[in-house]
C-alpha cells in the first residue's frame, strides 16, 4: 500500500461542486495512470448547513474553519475555488508555506498577485498550478509552457470571455441590442447581476496578463493593458461590420516586438473567414502565431462547472505524476525575462471608422486629405445615404499607430457637421 | 559548466533541414528554460556531397554511417527523420538499446511498430517521443497525454491529412475535379508523385492508430480501421453536399463505447456550421469530445518543414527538462488498457445517399418503405429533376448501423432503374 494523495478544497460553489461530482471517476484515472490513491479529505464551506445534502451524497467532510485544512499536516494538495483576492490569497500563502501544493482557478488573484505567490511556491518547493484560470476547459497554459516553449511566440489573441461572446453572438445572430443581450445573458446565468467585470473587459484583462507571462515570461500590471468593454457596441456597428465582411468580437491580444509587449482588450472587427469568427456563444478560442508552428488555435468551453473542474483535476493529476517521479516544485510558466512595454502611442493596428457626413461635394476629398496627412491608406470604404442631406461612411484603414489614429479622429471631429459614431480595431 | 545535451540526427531531408535551421534559436531557448547547453553533434546523410553547402552554412558534422551516431557514447538524443519502416526501425531500436533518448516524426513506423519500440524504450529507461507524427505542428499528443488525461475522452475526430484537405478545399472552392485537384496539389508539392498513401487514406489511418493509443490506451492494427479514400469523390457530390448545407472532408474518427473502440477514415459530410468545416487548405484540426471538458478543438498546420521541426524540437526540449529533473523514461502516452473493438457491422452513423430514380409515381413510397423496413428515419431529402424521365434524390438519414446501411444499399439497388451514385457518412 503506497501513500495516498490527500486533497483539501476551499469553497463549494459551482466549480467546487463540479470537482466533487467528477472526483470518483477522476480518482480511478489517477490510480490507473500513477498507481496513486487519492481522496477529497476535507472541504471548507462558510455555511455547512446549506451544503449538507451535497456533502452527504458524496460522503464529504465539511469544515467551516479554513485552518482545519491549511494546518492539517496530512493534507498534501489544496484546491482553492473561493474566488476573489481575500481570503483566497492568505489561504494560498499559508498553504504554500506549510508545504502544500496548490491548484486554483482564481484569475483575479493570479493576474494581480501571481508573482508573489509563485515566489512563495518556489521557496517552499511546492507546485502552484492554475490552468483553469484562463479559458476554463482549454488547456492553453500547459500547452504554452510545454509544447510551445521551444517555439518563439509572436502574438496570442482570442476570445477569453464567454459572457461577452455569448452577448455579441446574440446581438449578431438575433439582432438584439446591447441591453437586450445583457438581460438574456443574465436570465440564462451567463452574466452576473453586476456584469461590470465581464462587459468592461476586466475579466479578459486578467486572463491576458496570465497569458503574457506564459507566452513571453513578462509580468505586466492591469494599468499596462489598454482596455475597452462592449457596452458601447451598437446593433448598427454590428450591421456595418457584416456589410464589410466582418463580425465584432471582444478580443484580448498580447503581442511582442523588439520594442516590447503590448496587451490590449477591445471589441474588434474580425474577418468572417478567420477561424475566430465562427467561435460562438459562450465558447472561447485562443489563436497563437509563432515562428516555428505558424498559426495554431485552441478552442473549447471558456467556463462552466464541469470544464473548469476538469482543468483543476488535470492540474491535480499533474501534481500526482510529479509526486510519483519526485519532480515537484517546478514553476508552471517556463521562463521569466525583463518586462518591456511598447509605448501605447506606438502600438499599431488597422482601424474601422464610422462617420456621418453631410451629403455634399468635397467631403470625400477632406477625408482623403486627413488620411494622406497621416500617411495612412484606406483598405475599404462604404457609403450609404440615409437622409436627403446626410450619409453614413464606413472606412477600414491599413495599419497605423495609436498616435496616428488619435490625430485622424481629432481631424474628423474638426470637420463641421461630421460625427464620429464609432471606431474599432480591425484584426 | 554543466553537462551538454548532445544530439545526433538521422536524415537531412525537408524536415531535417527545418530542424537545422531552427536549431540556433532553439538552443538559446533550451538554455533559458533548463540552463542546459545543447548541440547538434552529428547528422547522418546517405550522400554527404549533396548536403555539403547546407552543412557548411550550419557548421554540421555529416556522417554517412549511422553507426557513428548510434554507437557514439557521447550522443544523448537521436532525432530520426528518415521516414519509412527500415532502416529507421533498426536504428531507433539500437539507439534505445544503447540508452539514447529518441525523437521521431515517423507515423508509419509508430503506427505499425509503436508497441515494440515503446517496450524497448521502457526496458532501457529511455524517452521515445513522436509528437510530430500526428498533425505536424499541433501539439495534440502531449495535450491528450497531459491535460486531457484526467478527463474521459469519448470521441476524437478531425482532419489529419493536409494533402487531401488541400485537394478537397480546391474542389469545393474552385470546382475542380479530383484529377485537376490532384495535379494542382502535385504541382505545388502538397502531393507526392505517387499519392496513394494520402488519397487512399492510409496516412490518416496511421495517425488515427496513434491517436487511439493516446485517447484510450488501446493498440489497434491497420486492418481494424475501416478506410475509404477520396478518389471517388466527384464534383457533383460536393455540390450536392453544399445544397444540403454540408462540406465534404476526409475525417479520421476514433470513438469508444462500452462495446469497445471503432476507428474509421472516410470522406464525410460535415455541417457548414461545424468548426471543422472552415479548416481549409493544408491545415489540420482535431476535435475532441470528453466527459469533463465537452468539446475542444486543436487547429494548426499539419505538415511542412518548420512546423514539424518545431514539434520535434519541442520533444527534445521535454527531454532536456526531464533530464534536468531526473524524470526520464516515462511513457509518452499515459495508460494502456485491453483493446476491444466494436464489431464493424454494429458501428453507427448517419448517412447520405445519392440516387437517380425514374421520375414516376410510387418511387418515393418504395424508398420510404425500405427505410421503414430498417427502422431508419430520414432527416433531409432533396429532389431535382434532371431529365424528362429521371430525377436525382439526395437523402440524409438519422443514425443507423453499418449492417442497416448495407441492407438499405442492397434494397435500393434492387429497385429497377434506380442507380446509387454515392453514399457518405454524415457527421
């Protein structure tokens, strides 16, 4: 009889319940692969009464004091599914300090305090894994840190927030307004009552910070990321995109050049033929461009109890394998380099502008002159007259810097009777 | 000064040249990640004269006798890119026996002699990795053996042959015939002069055998796979698919039920909305359905010197990491179970039938009766009259067994004046 891997879990919400429900099958798999027996020894909950039925069904030992897990010397692995910064941060820190391996799905925490916790893990020769924190069921972090680590990644971009993708899909397919799409997503449980973190792109920023660390070994802060949510996306923007051959998606991007990295979250125009354009509803997908492989994409469910719980248990299985081979305590992401940021004003992109202009002679010449002054050329232009004396003009440009874009915007706004309705980055 | 990882390579064709060209950058990455220095110590070629310029440019030491690599005690890792069964098999066997770790891209060999070579690797506590053998640049094998190993895979299917996908894309988009598409693929170097292995689905069968081992721990033989190539796919089949909302792709499938596994390679109808439908040209993509994650997909280049070389070097990097942590000699795929096959006649699928029928009363009733006798229901039906006395009928059914399909086919052929033009599985 060998040693048993004893697991303690902090939290028993949606994802925690998923872990409990998958655990029996998982335990069999771990035994099959590593020969190691494992058990879910204790689960911390705030209110044990509310979880009584679930605990009885799965023969769980509930505790209402986290210390009973963190200070228990027989517990080897702690799964943290509380979410948020505190008390999760303190609990994880204490667990690492007492030599326990930690698995977490907490993107807020790992994006904001990852470095500190990783340092603590290293000092205590413990594993700290968090595959489930980015794109739920897609094993993107381990893929980058193992399979892609011999390659040189140039850019990582994708759909990393299921809530907003669900809303934008509904706005595109069913023609809903932003408000209608939000209400529908809330009704179905895809959006929270306070949807700020999702719709303002904050959740996506956390994930891009973690992806940046894995792709380039660089640690960036929340304020280093340019961020725009989807709250201002209108039905007419989506229609205009469609006419030009695009769909609008909330895209997180992290790219590297000789100057440094630039990380961005914003709704962008994506050509309908791009593999990301057909990623619908709550699905996530991450596109990677690297020197060796070229283009690759990883697609799967971005959230949900079962996919997230599976990613958590996959991390625990990795710990079990490393335990068997005595290889524990390696960093999850493979390397670190000094962080260098591309100055925001010199990040480059193609842009879409939507303007209404007076339907009069010379207006196109003025637009053309503005573009020429900034030495930016146009890729596509589409005009529709919608009243006797006004027209709607949609422009798609070739590449320019953010500084050029801002000059162009200011110049457009200086023309009398011209209104800039919207502008988006184009992928 | 630590130990240096010394690598010998057998072969310097397209992929071998890719390895040589990527090596300098790769060496830097390995050092950054593991602290280990590495070098490409010797390369075996049949004719050193023809490779002289390349060797000089990259300061390679060429040898024309494989023994100089295999018997060299200072070589730690052997990369095999000769292809084919012999002499690759003997060379890999000898390398493993003398304690060298082996990386290969050889799908023919690993599909046919994988078990034997893996056993040899195990006996000698050596690594034997072959990520590049399936879907070139897509890290699908390591993803299955690490991230997905805590999950229960139910089915793996996808586009695993770039040549045929390139041809079918061309037939779909440009309306080429099979022969025209083949000539074009040969002209561009996507198809070989003897295209049999690709167009008859044999290459795809090799890859599905390897994927079956990784997904279910089961070892199957070539004859266990039902196989159909694309040589009989006509422009009118593709048009008929389009009208019904499908595209035709050569799909490899490996699925498991309580009865066992069933592995199949065939051109199939895929709904246009399915993520695999937009995988074009020489790209590959593998779709996985598992209990925990649900649906996930892995997309990337299926072949090409640089992607394949990157996968090979990623395997070598894994060896370097495991070398550093003393964890070498683990099996690449995670587990083995007894192989159980679903009897071919009871494998299930939806089917498309294309018939020409006399344009007369009662013919639809006959078709309906045949379906009813087999207790199979229809999902879609499309009829076009193409001459005063004949019509083309396209049927798509709900699920049935292969045995039922064969009964239906026989019954159709028994109706006077009915011709069965084609039938395909529908995904």
